[in-house]
C-alpha cells in the first residue's frame, strides 16, 4: 500500500500471483530486492523504437480516491486519439493456442492502469499493451467488461486482505515459490512441513557446502 493507505496497482499483480505475497509486501511492508527485481527495474528505462505512435507520455502516476488505488504506468502511448497504457515485463509471455498471450496477473494490472487513466482523463481506454522482454513479444490487451469486472473484484479482495490481521496461507502451487523474492521471509517450505503430513519439500536455496 502507498503512504496514504491506497492499494498499489503493483500489489494487484502480486495478489493474483499469490495472496500471501501481496500481504507480505502491501500489508506488512516487507520488500526484498533480488536479481530478478533489479533486472525488472532496468526495463523501465528502455525505449520502443519499432512502435509507430504519434506521441508518448512517460511514467504517468495517478491516485484514485474512488477506487482507493494508486498506480504508475510505465508509459502511455497516444495514437489516433487513443491513449494506450503500455507495460514492460522482464519475463516471457504465456504461450496460448493462438500464440503469445499475457498472464492473468499482467492483464489485471494493465486493466487497473486503464481504470486509473480513464478517471484521470475522462477518456475511454479500450486497449493496453505489454512488452515481454524475455520472449520479445508485444501482446495487446483488450480492456473489455470481463477484465474490468475481474480488476474491480481483485481490488475488493485486496482491501479485504489489507484489513486482516492474519497472513494468508502459502500458495498451493509450490512452483510459484521458486521465483519469489520473498521466499526467504515467507518460508513456504517450512510452513508446508509443519502443516502438511508426509510433505516432501523442494529445495529453494543452494545447499551449503
């Protein structure tokens, strides 16, 4: 959460990845920067020379008192009167049946940016774009009613968690923990050993020699 108690749009992304991650970062304020986090930050300084847009606004920040959400869009592209929120991601796009697709959490984050941008400008935002640098894919997001509803429900869930005094349980999908910067704080494997019978832990960190 930001300094005024608003939900951060980045937190919405974390929540859909793992509710426990959201709680640790946004409610308890625990932030750990590893090599993946630092690598992601460098993407915000990169340009998109192959995109043909008539204008560009860099790093747009807005706080919605109505939604109680704040967000900083990587970039806004302006084309033919349309404003398009544009997000950079370090990783790879999801492989769908018709080619590269955006991950659910990324779709929701961009949709939240669209909602903020609509409130700030009074314009209808019908699409967003995500550049996945790991796979060199540019994915278009149609901001439809289904995505808007999903984003609003996720915001409501974030507000519920922000008032809770209990950490959510660890993710059921233990593979999510392998790429999580907060695994050393969350201690997912230790928690599973304690709470689950006959659980065989995976190794998240190199063995000491």
